[in-house]
């Protein structure tokens, strides 16, 4: 009888853990989104030199893409540990948080 009760408790505990896991993942995504709102990031219009002076050197500077003509200006990407900065010519156009893990997904886009 004791083995049956212990086995039932073990199964109930494991099942509860599997059920709670997706909810925990959702909370973490929400927490990261809230953190992004308070994290200091480069702002639109800053120059490359201003970004490097204020935030330090990036982990990597990617080669520009585009730039074939005036309608397609060069877009450069600087990768920092927690975020990536996108430049058009030499000015910031956006800064976005990097994924916490390669398989992280956010909310589905609105259709």
C-alpha cells in the first residue's frame, strides 16, 4: 500500500511539473519584454561613433548589405551581447533584443 501511495505522489508531482512548464515559459517571455522597455538601448538617429562611445565596442560588426543605389542605402548591423543595433548609412534605425536561446519564439504576428 505504501508503494502505491508513493508512486501516485511521484506521478502527480511529475505531471504537475509538466503542466506548469509552458506557463513558466510565457512568464519569462513577458519578463524579457518588460526588461527591454527599461534597458538602455541606442536610439534612432544616433551615429556610429555616438553608439560606440556610449555603449562600447560591439562583439561584432557585420559588413553592410545593400547600398547599390540611393533607394537601397547600406544597412550595417552591430551585435552586442544582449541586443543588435541596425544602422542606415551611419545612423541608428533600430535596436532590438537578441534571442535568449536559438529556439526562442515570441508571440505570433497579428494577421
